[in-house]
């Protein structure tokens, strides 16, 4: 797994200021559709950019609550949200029953987080528990099979991306999230794709920042030496025919209103498919 320490937090925060991720955040916020006065929880809030934007939408009469297990991320999110009314950031993460702050929340969002979580049914049951009946969830994750990157050495590239997959629990989570949401008792499951596309080389892009993160991570893994990682990075970056794209998938679903068996007390997946 990626160590979400001070260095990683700084690098992720910088990567998330690129126009690619600013656009992804705007799309996420549009899909989440928060209203003034709503209570919203950001699970794995990271550097807190989404949380700060959520606070602006729910306003002083709402609540924008963030949790993250990384002390470095919590410190960064707290600093970003300092002075914003109705925000709170605490250390914690989604796992089994009682791991999230008790709601009820009108909305729960978690972007680029569940792919790091080992027990998805338990995490979805816990998100379900803290939502009010009728509340909604938005989960955004990457399918790393969707990466398109122009390179000369395709064999080395394949080995790099395979080693990179070790940085998370499930590099292909989106393809199973819909059924998992239904099994956890959610209804009205909808999915949108949010592509990131860098069709020319530019330092201020998601892929330019991520290639450095990948090179550092894979050096010493999967039989790749530092020199292999550096050679891969040199092969990919700053080419005349630079091309990169990857897909994020945003799942929205609702906790049903007043269905028996999914009343928030058990958090169990007892409802049938929607
Ligand atoms: C790639 S960052 C995404 C940050 C933020 N959600 C965003 O999109 O801007 C992943 C974050 O997930 C957090 N994380 C990892 N495991 C978690 C868990 N079980 N529950 C909540 N957050 C978790 C990490 O500490 C890290 O801050």
C-alpha cells in the first residue's frame, strides 16, 4: 500500500491541484448535488480539497465532516478547513461496524479510497449505517486496467503497471462495486465515467505528477530496479507523441427509505437487489 505519510500527502495534495483533478472534483460535486443545510461525510478526506468545497455548499447551517486514518492527511485537511464554519476533521477510517462517526448524514462521499480497503462489504454496510434513510452515497474509484499510456518499451511498461498495482488492495474495484452496493442494501445504483485525458505533455497534469509517484513506488518491486523505474519514466515523459488517459468511475446509490431489515441498527445487507 502507499504510505500516506507527510511526503505522500504533499505529493497527493499537489497532484490534486492539477486541472485534471480540479475538473474531477467539480464533476463529483455536481453529481453529489449538496444543498445548504445538509450534513455530509467525506470518508478518506485526504488533503481536504473536496471537503472544503463541500463545506461551501452545505453552508454554516450544514456539516462537512471528514475522516482519514493518516495523521498527515488529517493535519493537511484541518489546515485547509480552518476558519470554515461547520467543518470537522478527525482521524479514522472505514472498516467494520462503528468505524465511522455516527450520523445520520444526508450524503456520504468517498473518492479514491475504497480501492485501498480490504473488506468492501463491511465498508459499505458501515456507510449504509451512518446514512439517514433516503440518504445518498457517491463512491469514485479508478480501474487501473483503463490506463492508456504511449511508450516504446511496452514489456517494461506492463511490468511497471503490474508492480504499481501493489499500491492498493483492488486495482479493478469499479467493475464489482455496483453488485456490492446492491448486496449492501443500496438502491438506485447509477454509474458515471470520469475520464482523465492528457493528450500532450504538460507538467501541470495528473499523469505528469503520477508518473513520478509510480516510478518511486515500483523501484525495488516486481523485479524492477531503480534504473528500470527511471528508464520507464524517461520513456513515458515529455514525448512529442505524449498520450495518457485513465478512467475514474463514480457510483451513486441511495439508502432506501424505511425498508425493513435495513434500518441502520444492524448495518447488514438484508435488502434484496434493486
Ligand atoms: C488517494 S487518497 C484520496 C484522498 C481524497 N479522498 C481525495 O480524493 O482527494 C486516499 C486516502 O484514503 C485514505 N484511506 C486509506 N484507507 C482508508 C480507510 N480504510 N478509510 C478511510 N480512508 C482511508 C488515505 O489515508 C488517503 O488519505
